[in-house]
């Protein structure tokens, strides 16, 4: 009986170590995914500021941080076309009413639908609730078309998540443009 208890404890301990190492690896990947944004912004000499806050998952949740992150708060929508072979990242004001059916004509796509969490992770290495234009650094295959609402062009303070939804980066449109240009991303402007 004592041998069975020892073996059971060893098996449980080894399983616990495997799970703990997996969690540690995931946390390190998340931290690196965020850090690469700051590294890129710093290397390009782009001014920005960062605040930390409770996780926000929707544009409505942004209300809780508006007193600390000044400027225009943005929501970011990640779509795929009907075939699932083209992706679109749309950045717009947090209160923009996006007509998905009308949007497809404006951006030259077939029927649009929100990309799944699996596609979001595969294409941009993100979890739901943290979609942002900075994440285009992870679009290694250049399959995402980026669109920004025309109202945001020229703004001095735009707010986006830095690949995690518990922090917000404030950056100028010019700074965002410089960042995306360095990645080779074409900024398409759209009227919503």
C-alpha cells in the first residue's frame, strides 16, 4: 500500500511539473509578445506611454480606463472573408457603428465574419480581447489587410492594447504609421 502511495505521488508530482512548465511557457510567450511591441517602438524612436489596468474585453469595457488613458480609444475588429483565406483588421473609434454587410464593399471583400479564436491565435498570435494594430508584427505571412477609420488619421493620442488586454498604449497616429510602415503594412483608410 505504501509503494502505491509513493508511486501515485510521484506520478501526480510529474504531471504537476508538466502542467506548471506549460503554464510558465505560455506566460513567457505572452510577455515576449508584449515586449516585442515596446522594443520595436523604442528602436524606431516613437513616443508612447503605457498604463496598466484591469483586463478589458470589449469597447464598452474601455469606459473604466478613459480617465487614465486620454485621447481616442479604439476598438479593433478581426474579420475573415467567406473562403477564410483573407483577413482584415479594422481599427476604429470605440463608438463606431460598424455595418459588417456594408463594410465588405468598402474594403473590397466577399462576405465577412469575425475570425475565430483559433484563427486569431494562428494569424496574429493573440487571445480574444487583445486585437490591435501592433499585433501585425506577428503576421509573418502578410495575410492581414489593415484598415483604419478615416476619423483616426492625424490624431495625437490613439489608444490600443499592446498584444495584452490589461495594458493600453497611447501613441500618435504618426507614430502608429511609422511603426506599421516599418513592418511593411499598408494602411488603408476607410469611412465607416
